[in-house]
C-alpha cells in the first residue's frame, strides 16, 4: 500500500476545489511549510504570508515536496530513524 496516505480529496468541503485543481490533494489543507522559506508562490501582505496563489502541496508530488523540505530542516531526526 505504498502511497496510500499521500492523497485525499475532501470533495464535501464548501471550498473544494480551493485552488481550481482537478482531483486536488487536501491532505495538507493548511500548509505545514507556512512558517518556513517554502519555495512556493507566495506574497507578503504586510506581515502576513499570502499563499493563495500557491498549489504545491495540493498538486501531484506535493506530499513528497513537503517531506523533502522537512527532511532538510530536521536532518538529525531523520538520520536517527534511518539507523534504527
């Protein structure tokens, strides 16, 4: 069941599809990279990060993108798990 939990579309959500993507991935409804330098298409509205133009986490490969960013941020924890 590789990849079983990598995609979820909440078609019952009143905002679906919030990014206009067919078969949008809602697994990360709120981006876990919001507080990071994520590499996504965002703009700053004063002190607020506006990610409404970004669809990285909702698109194909979004799960892997988030995982790779987090692995770079927490390399020590990942090394410990790989050596266990």
